[in-house]
C-alpha cells in the first residue's frame, strides 16, 4: 500500500497522551518508511476542516491519531467533502484516547508499531455511516457518525460531558460521572417511528448504532453489524434507577436485549421526537449535538477503513 499519509493528530487525546507519544510515533514512521504530512488539531472541529482541505489538495490516505472524538471529526470531514466519493478515501486510526470504542470493533492495536505495521499491509473494509439531522438553538443541523448515537439519558450525559470533559480522563471517572448524574436525570416522554411502527413511552435510553461498543466498552446495540446496511436500534422503557444500576453487567456482556424492558431492532431510518415541552437530547460518537426532532438514515459502505 502507498505509504504517503496525511496525519491528523489530536495532542489532547488521552489526557495529553498523543502529545507525549508523538516523538516515538514519528521515529517509527521514519523507521518503517512512511512519507507523511502531519497536522495537529488546535480546537474542536478542527480535524474536520483539516480533512476537507487535505482531500482538496489531493490526499487520499488519512491517518488519525486520537480517540473517539478525533475519529468522529475525521469521519465527518471525509463524508462532508464533495471533491471525491468518500469510498475513495482510505482512513485509518491509531487509537489513543479514553474510550476507543470504535477501534474496539476492529480490534485495532494501541501499540504504535503494531498499528503502523498493519497499515503497510493495506487491508481495507467498507463500513456503513450513520446520518442524523437534529436541532440546536432553533436551527436544523446535520452530522455523520461512525459508531453509536445515543438519546435520552445518553444525550443528557453527553451534554454534561461536554461541559466537564477536562475532568474525565479515565473509564473509572466516566462511570462515576454516569452514576452521579443518574440521580438527577428525569425521564421525558418521546416517540420513535421506525419500520412503519410508532412507539411512545418514557425512555431511559435510545441508541442507534453502526458498531456495537460505546461508553468505554458498553454494548447498548449488541445487534449492530458495521456493514449490513442497517441501523441497530435499542431502546429501554421506563425503569427504576436502582434497576438500571443492577443491570450494569448487561451493558458490558452483550445480554442487554434479554431484559424485558429493553427492545432491539434493525432499520434503515427512523425519527425521534419529544412529546410535550421537554426535548430529548442527542449525542453521537460521544459528542453532544442537540435535541429533537431528530431523523436518522444510513449510508451503506460509505467509509473505507484500513484495519
């Protein structure tokens, strides 16, 4: 495979781990014979802009160094640009972050040498990408996601995390935050429309997945398959908060859909809307986006991933 890569690195990923490891990673790139251009992100959303600029300049191989947030931004850059088909862009991630959930799907090694050696083999797969239209501050917006989108309590946590991101540098801190905010969360009534069916209820969580892992290894959409042309939909109806905590093991072991208050489906599109005056919040790939009304759709095999 061509060893010329446009590298986008987030120096703050993993609590500054990328910045600390870059000299070693750069030495490995040179040792293994890579030619590359390196750009470091400077602010939220910067990676998306860097990708669009790189593709316009003729780059067709993008390597991200960072976590799920960096991955989310780069995927959006690949899908938003109009210069070439997104499937023509080879994308790889060297996972250095807190959750690394998207990388977990492909079992991407965290060791830089092992990951870079994989890139030399050039094995590519094509995965689906989710599209979501939502609202924020009275304006309609849209975004792509490569992993899992979450609503209801997931959106609530996503909003809280956006404010307190600097305080969450490990999985343990994330789980403590989830438990802490659970006591404050108030379930809101919402409606989900999919496959000709309408479901109205007070939902604890609504998840829409391309891949199956989120929240540091949790499996809210264990039925998700990255390249089947379907969105995996999971929702949990009203549950006592003590029951949520009691079922924590199911979040990790893939048995969540066995709970009687949890349902899982496959669909190519769906809408979620609030009932009453309180909106339902939305996050995607761990990034807080906005609120209802929301529409989801799928772009089959739109992302070329080097694994």
